[in-house]
C-alpha cells in the first residue's frame, strides 16, 4: 500500500491527529475512533475486489473524515483542518470512481 496515495495521506493525517491534545475525555475518545476509522476503512476498501465494495468502505472513511473535521473545528486546529481537506479531496475522488485497485491475477 506504499504506492496508494490516499492511504498514505490518511495515515499521515492519523499520526498528526494522535499528537493533537484533546482535553475532554469523551471528545478525545470519539476523535481517536473517527481518525482511526478513516485509515482502516481505506485499507479495507483497498482489499475489496468489486467497485461496489470499495466504494462502500471509501464512503464510510469519508464520513469518518467529516466527523474528524468537525471535531478539529471545535478544537480550533486550523493546520490539521487543511491537511484533512487534502485527504478529503483524494478520498472523494476514490468514492466517485473506485476503479480496480488490485492487479488481476491470471493462471
């Protein structure tokens, strides 16, 4: 997955989110779950064979990204919001056209 740009962007974004201070316990837990969900759903979608399956996981990741962006707005984290926009643009393109990401193996 090293060449999967959207995954790499999401992974970098997740790592940056982990460095973000969130004082409220409930908000912190939700922030951690939502930011992790982005990366995990992109990874799972990448492993799916059909476009329909890939789109479903990429769409879930996009929803988690929007949730994370809302929390970042509440926290006033402008730099992370900019990074989230880059991930969102890449993920949105995947949702629109999930295509074939896996090589076809022929016997």
